[in-house]
C-alpha cells in the first residue's frame, strides 16, 4: 500500500506570504524570449531551517509526514565577471502531483569572482517530510545595469530580453533523508505476494536497505524492491525498513507499516445471451478484491459488442450489443495484480421452433364450410397453442427452446370430390424463427342425391313414327323425376338405348333407369317404363260391298273367293302397323239350285289385335231361264198316242246354269182339227229350274 504525504503540503503551501501576489504577476516564461544566455549555473537547491545563508538539511533525517518550516535556497555560480541586476526567478514547483508557481525577485546576482552565492528562491513554507520537490522549467531573467528597474509588481515582457535570461534543466530540491516504503500485494489462494518498493528520498544516494519482513519469505526482487511471500492466514504483519545513505545518515526510527493484504483479485461475470441473433447480448465484468483502482483490458472480443467502463469508480466493465462469441478481459489492479475471465455469449434462441400439424382426417361434407373447428381461411389466422393441440385430427403441437410468439394457419384447397385442403401451420418464436408443417383435410361428399319425385311410367298411343317427340320429352324430363343434393346441382342420365319391340315394329317399351348424379359422382336411381301401345283399331276407308253374281252352277267359287280375298272390296289402314283381314265366311246358304248367299263379316286386324269389321253379302242368284229344244211339230195318226213322247218327240236337252236334273213338262191344248177325229194338239213345253 502507498502512503501519500503530498496532499499535506498543498494546503500549507498556500499560506506562504506573497503567494497570491506572485500568482497575480506576469510569468515571463510566456514572453517567448528564447533565452540565449548561459551566465549562471545553479549548483544545488536545498532546504534550510534558516534563511540565507542557511544550513542544508540534506545530511539529516526526518520522520515521513512530520512538518517543519523551511526555506528553499539555491546555490548560484556566475559564469561572467560582472554583476547583473533586478533578477527574477520563475519555475514550476512540483510537489507530488501538484504544481505551484515560483516567481521570486532575486535582486543583484554577483559576478564569478564571488564564487557560489546562496539565494532564497522560495519560502519560508511548511514542508512535510518525505515530500519530493522539483523545480520544473526554471528561468532566470536580469538586467545588466541597475538603472531602469522594472516595476516590482507590474513588470511586463518588455522589461527584459532574450539575451538577458536563461533556461536551465529541471532541478531536484535536496531534502533530509526520509525513509519510507510502499507495497503492493497480490493474493492467490492462501498466499499473498507482496512487492515492496522503497520510496526513500532525500539524503545522499546510494542507499543501503535493511528490511525485516516479519515472517514473510523473500522470493525475489532487489534490495530496494524486494518481493516477499506471506501466508494470508497468519499475521498481522508489520515489516520494517532502515535506510542508510552514503554519508552514513539513517533513520533513527525504523519505518514500519502494517500490511493490509487485500482479498484475491477477481472478476465476477454476468451475461445475457443474444436474443434472436439480434446482436443484443450483454454482460459485465465486476472487479472484486485486489487493490483499486482497476484497469480493464479487453484481450479479445469476437462478439462485436461495445464495451464501456461504469463509474467512477471504474469497478465494472459492461458490454452491450453482443452477438455470439466470447469476450476475454484481464483486470489489473493498482498493485499490478491481474486476473482474466472470459464470457461466452450464446444465442438464447439457438434452435428453430418445432411444430407438428394435427393428423390428417376426412370428414363428410360438401366444401370447406364443413370444417367445424378451425374455419377455412386462405389468409393467415392466428391461433393459440391450446387451439392447435385441440384441433381436429389430434396430435397437433408446437414447442420452442425460448418462447412461441405466434401460431398461424393458412389454407389452400384443390380439386373437388373430394375437396382436399392443405392446411399449413406456421410457428414463429420470439426471435422470428419459423417452422411449418401441413395437415391434409379431405372433405368428401359420399351422400347420394335424394330422389324427391320418382320417375313415372308413360304409355303413349303409337303414332307410327316411334313417338320420338314424346319419348325424347319423357327422357329429357327424366320421366318426371326430380332429385336434390345438399352439396349442389344434380345431373341426370339414363340408360335408354332402344325400345323392345312390342306387338308391332312401331310399338314397344323400355324400362329406363334414370340416374341422378351429384357433383361428386354419388348416384341415386329411379326406374320407369316408357310404352308405345296400339289400342286403336284400323280405319275402314272403304267398307265391304255386297256382291251378286249369276249362278254358274258350280258355286261361283272363283267369284266368291275373289270377293272374299278382296274383303268384299273393303279397304282398311292402320297408323301403327299393317292390317290383316279375316272373315267369318263358312258357306253359302242353300237356296234354289246352286244359288245361295252369305252375309260375310270382314274383320280388319292390326298387328296389335285391334279389330274393325265391315259386313257385306255375297249372293249367287239365278236369273236365267233354263233352256231346251222344243220337239219339232209332228203329225201323228189319230190312233197314235200323242202322249207317247217317243212318238211325238221329247225334250231331251234341258239345260240350266244353276239347276240340274230338270225335266221339261208340257201341257196340251187340244183343238179340233179340220176333220173329224182330227185334233190339233198344241203342246206347250215348260221347263222350270229350281229357282222357278
């Protein structure tokens, strides 16, 4: 530890008479003389207990810290043979760390033939033993004649010149022998290494030193500056020093100090890691133990942070704006003890956050509106961790090594049936680091449309052209069926290909399945039958006509057949199919001869069995008389038998178109002849057929 006696002098020196006045006068060293003279040599400056000529105190000793009234006297020796006049002496009196102005009027300085001459340059003043005194930047000025004396107070630069002044080197003031020492101590563990430094001054060097370390162990150093090891668990320790100068002067009372061994010098470190790699790490190195004041040295800094000393007193070195890296600091105390510590700055958020999207799942629905817990959104939606963990699908979670700032999700969807939603969850931590994971939500419509109205069968009357319009209308209206679907429109299709032929090529039916399909391909069906029927009888455009024919005796077969085959001349047509004819003819009535008639019912029937009838009568009539040849007139004898047809002639060629087996009959009309027994028989032959 150091003992500072210099502060005592500062207060006392201001008590010196004329000090205020001297400070008020012009310091001629500021006049820029550039002094070129070399007329005088100051051989010694010493302290004396008395004024001129005084007795130097150099060959005495004193107890450091004791004060006494002294005079500062300089021994001057001239280098010229003439006196100089009105001389003044200026200097800065360095008393430890304090500087005082010396401005002393010396008057006449003698010539060289007078030898060394003592001159009072300062004092009297109170001086503390052990204080070192130095006259810095001394300058003397003078005039070569006693005339024109400068004003003793208000002199100025023009009163002197550069040829009448000189600068000398700094002057150490000789003082009494003041034996003292200082020490510094560095503690490490249980050992304190004490570095002693003899700060003895005054007297006449060289000195010899006699130390008593009071139980310490000398481990190095020099005679004046030994290094000694002490056990901090012992003590107290009171080392002593006696110094003898070259003239045999020594301190009558040994100089003693009780060692104040400091705690071990240390650096207490504290730091905050860089948050989010933002260069915002901070920390501090706080000095402890040792002997203040402290000097901090940043040996290495890879963090980019800015360091600053806090204080006074400067016991803490702090740093801010640090990124990852390290800062190594060495602290040195006033005893030159050192210790080094390193702070490593990490990143508080060294890792990216982690997120696990909920498991994929499938729901029944039409569109994204079916998502019930976290609504579909194509813009980011912020949710809580609890919402993520409770989201449908399950097993959603997020974590971070620091803190989660936000969790969001954003949806996109593609395709329909099913609608596939890709939900991207993004977690952002407090440092802006992100992670993402996706969940697939499948929205599937598996529900078939509802048949609200079943398709209805439709039967139409055959139009002979396939009933195309009615069929197409029936198909296009889905047989009158209607359907609805909760997810959108319904599209109808059917499986109609062709009608199955019915009773005619123009009739038929088809069992048609109508399929209602929703936008997702779900189907429902309804079935109905489209039928083309023919219930309309053919149309008789020409009714059958009666036909009478002259009996040909053979049943008029050809004419009958022709008439029958031509439906008695009837004509019928049918819209839907061809017409076939039938009749109910069985036979003719058995009339006279080969005549007869038949009332024939002609039936026109289409292919579907629809009937229409027309009736006509076929008649074989006999309107022709039979034919025969009348026997020739003949004359027979009276006695001949006129009834003997062999005699009279007979009709043998009876003929009739309709009857057979006819026998001509006759009647006679007898009239008398011209003579007796003569008669004229008029025989009338009659041939009547079966029809009369």
